[in-house]
């Protein structure tokens, strides 16, 4: 007995393959839909798997070797039983682990939780999916597509350089100064603009020296301000610049007095792009805290740094959800200016569902 396994786009195509190779006497043992393994299987249509067999006893008898054929038949029947049993076990396993999980919201809840997405946002995602007449489907592919659509709705982007002044605010250690250097290099070297730098970060040891080093390398003017009146004078001296970038001291999220101190500076810089800078390694609980604490500074942009330091990118969705502000830039390394990405060029589906940048 010959046993063969065939793959095709549909059953008709598969049956034609069986008939062509095994003939009209072939027996169909099993048909089912299967997917390619790995990430590719999420985005490609399933194939039809057909297992067929052909009884070869008649031809064996015609050759006068019935006894030998019987022994061979018995051997092949045993092998066939093992194969069928293996297929039954595999089907049961796949049904419980893949199809069952894909049909269950529990699987996707766990998936999104592993991306460190805020539980409130996860519930909001599934509420939106339930309200959508087209989703969520019961199969894996339709669920992936539905999630892609929900991500896109919640991640808004906006063009860069909407205002002349750009200010970076946020907690300590998120990479504001390095990000400012990347932006300065982009505007000065790529767009050939006259760029002026201002730092209000006179608290952190070495902060001014770090920005001075960047300014000297790119050959840009740098103003160090200590009081709001200093800022007014600095802006006058930089009137000739096309773009003014302002670095601020990292503030402790829980110290509202420190955050309030920045308000008088921000008012003098308006109108401006006020980017709230958050590290991609920040937990969802802390993102809630940060976005609320810095709200008084009237940020109107979100900037995510350190994508290279994590494999979970929920901070991007969490930040967008709690700030309700668009993204312009993201960063994924220390290199200036290379590790700066435009939000409008990001493949969000690949980032969240594929786990790669």
C-alpha cells in the first residue's frame, strides 16, 4: 500500500494531484487545513493537506507473489496505523494549542500582556474588537489583522519641524540630551538649517559638558540658561537660527515642584513642539504616573527612546494611549545621528506582532 501526503491551495487541486500520481483507485484518508510554521504562517493563507493511499495487492498477486505481498501488506498496514495515530495525535495537539488558542481571547490577552501593554488598554482593545462587525474572527489570521488595525488607530504620527522651537522634557535617564544631539545633527547636516541649542539642564553633573561636546562637533551655538530671564536673552541671541532645540533637566516624576519650575521656561518658548520623552523600557504602571505628572507642561508630542534595550514595545502604545499625543521620532541606540527613526516610517505590525524592528 502506497501512502502519500499532498499540499495544495484547495481540495480540487489536491484531488487532481492524487489522481494524477496514484490513479482513480486511490483512497483519501484525511484532509485538513494547515499553516506554515513561524511568523510567515500568520500572514499567509492556509493550505490543504491531503493524505491518500493506494492498495497495491492486485498487482502483487498478478506477479505471483501473493504470500510475500501479504507479509508486505501486513507491514505497510502497521505503518499506516502508526501514521494515522500520529496524525490524530498531532491534530488534537494543534487543535488545543493553535486553533484553540487563536479562537480564545485568553491567548491574545497573554500575548499583549507579554508586550507589557497596560491592562486598561488591553481591555479597550478587545472592547473595540467586539464592537467591530468584521472582527474579531475566529481564526488566527483575522485576529492578527484586527489587532493591526487597532494598533494603527491608536498610534498617530505627525510631521517633523512643525514649529521652530523644539523642547524635550521627561524624567531622568531617558536619553533626552543624546536625543537632542541626534535631532541637531539631522536638522543641521541633513536639512542644512541653522540650528541653535539651549540647555536648562544645569542640575545633572556633566550635562552641560556633554551637550557642549556635541555642539562643538557639529559646530552649533550653545546657550546655557539658569533663570527664565537668561532664556529670554538666549532666544534673542539665537534669532538668526532656523531651528532652536532646548534640553531640560530630567525631573523626578514624583517631585511636582521640580516639574512646576519648568513651566516658566516653557511659557517663554511657546509656540513649540514639547516632546515628552519616555524610555521603551518603562513599565506601564510608571507610564501612567509619568504622563500624569508632566501634564502641566502641556506636552504636545510623544518621543520614545531606547528601543534597542527591550524586546517588548508596549511602552509605545501605552504612551500614545495615556498622552493622546502623536509620535514624530523614536530612537534605538546611542549613535549620533544614525539611531533616530521617524514614526511615520515604522512598521507597527512587525514591531508588535513580529518582535523585530
